[in-house]
């Protein structure tokens, strides 16, 4: 497939898919907040019913599958599928907050704390942090689609993978370290789901985020950016001289 086909045919439809999917995601949040936060969302979190928690965890897992599937249909190349996932994930998450602002006039600002994800344990951070990650993910994916995804000889080197994975782990840690520490100090479980009786998120009862480890997030972001730069550079394979 020619490179221009992605921009003239696939990219607009994929962006439309991600933006529409973001509306569905934000609509679900509108319903959840109407049930549990009728006066407006704020920490500490309200425990939710176990069955609803199971449905929410399933929805989050299904969302990841839905973000991966379109790219898997368009290309067999792993780098192409990875690129499409990055684009869809980034656009979806950015517009999720856009639609929440439209529907609920929330968040109040970019530093407003939010609960971002529940698998396998709650992620918490200011809205600005996931928006930066999503913007970087979308740009990285588009850059891959504009070149490396079409080059059958392009491979991510070991150093690029190491930097990308280490950076991603550092960013992930910045989201979970504070709520995990809170739950462990309280002596509660660190996982999202409660025992058969009780409400999910009981372990975060009373938790109000007061700080965010920006140093850890920044470290992960710098490593990821360096990894992205190395991943985009094509190094021709060495060939043995013909004798």
C-alpha cells in the first residue's frame, strides 16, 4: 500500500473512529458520575458495587481491544499495528477530556486530579499528565505511519525498545505509586476488585491526592522521547561482503 493511501483514505476515518469512541467513553462517565457523584466528581472516591466494578473493568479491557483491532485489520506488520494503536489511543484519550468538558464542564483545569484507569490497580494523576502522554502517543504513531511503517527493513533496535519500555514503566509508576502507597499503609488490598462482599475502591476510602511525582513522570517522558527518536531512525542491516 502506498504511503499516501494512509493519509487520504485511512487516517481521516481512523481519527473519526477514535473521536466517536471518545464520546462513548465520556458518556459512560457521565452516567457513572450521575449515579455516584451527583454533586460533581471529587476525591475521596466513593466505593462502587462489585458487579458494576466488574463491568467497568471489562469495559476498560474491551476499550484496549477496540483500539488495537482497526490497525490489525489494516496491516499485518507489527510496526504498522503498533503505529495505528498509538494514534488511536492518543486521539481517543485527548478527545475523552474534550467531550467531558463539553458535557460536564469538567475538568476545572489541567491540574485537576482524576482517576485514569483501574487495571490492575487504580491510576491517579492530574489531567495534564495523561494528555501529554496521549499527545506524544498520537504524534509518534503518525510519524511511524509516515515512514517506518512502510519500510519492510525498518526495525526498532534493542536500545530503542529499552528506552521506550523503561520510559513507559516510569510514567506508569508515576500514576500508581501514590495510591498504592496509600492502600498499603492502610493495610488494604492493592487490587481494584474487593472480596465477594463490599465495594470496589474501598482501599482508597479517604484518599485525596495532594501531590504527583512529576520527577518520575518527567524521567519517563524524557526516556520515551529519546526512545521514539531512535525508533524512527532506520539503520540499514549489515550485509556480509560478497566473496
